[in-house]
C-alpha cells in the first residue's frame, strides 16, 4: 500500500485512479497523517479468492452447530422456531 500526500493526489488524480484500477491501494495523507484510503471497487465478493476459500468453511461450521455448555444448537433449529 502506497502513501501519497493530498497535494500529490490532487495534482495526479487520474494517474492514481489508473493505479487503483490495476489493483493498487493508496493512503492519502494531509500533513503526514492518513485521512483516506483509495482502493479498487470489488463488486462481486465471490470473485475474491479469500472469500471463496472461507465460504465452505463457514457453511461447514454452521451445519456442525455450536455447543453451548451441553446444549447443541444447529442453524436449522434457530429458524424453525
């Protein structure tokens, strides 16, 4: 993640946007302090490899259920009540 000053961001905005379109993330600073982050828009989370890897693990954990001191609650039981 690259850091740029607000002055530079104002002067080279279209260049910075092209960098962000290529996947770069930028932190914009004013007087050396971070004030904003400029990141690529990720509209479809299912295209994100981290999300794609985490989704099956999350669903497996939901199917398995959680133990609360001997009381086992499953996802289906929560919504069937």
